[in-house]
C-alpha cells in the first residue's frame, strides 16, 4: 500500500503540464525506468513533507517512512535527501 501511495505522490509532482512528462498512471514505471531523472529526489522530498499535514494515522506514517527510506537509499548524495532529515508520524 505504501509503495502505491509513493507512486501517486511522485506522479502528482511529475504530472505538471509539460508534454514530455509521464502520465500519473505510470509513475512507478517511471521511477523504475528513469532513476536518473533529476526531478525524482525533489519529488520524494516533497512527498515526505506532504505527509506532515496528513491525517496523522498509521497509513500516513507508513507512507512518510517508506518515501523517506526510498529517498535515502536511492539518492544518498542528493541535496534533497540532505534536506529530508526525518519522516512524519
């Protein structure tokens, strides 16, 4: 479930109206197939931050943690990773 929510959050960031950006439905595929996309660390950072104002339930906490861990595992040297020092419960 958390992975699905991460994909949706990243998809929302990537869906800013530019013709070449991927459709929301394919966000997980985009993450998998284009890990070098320079927008992904920022999208993940914003996804973690967006959980701060969520419902405060277990699902929100799980999503925040999952996105945080993914960001730190896959983009450890990114400036956005360095700005993402914690996840929200």
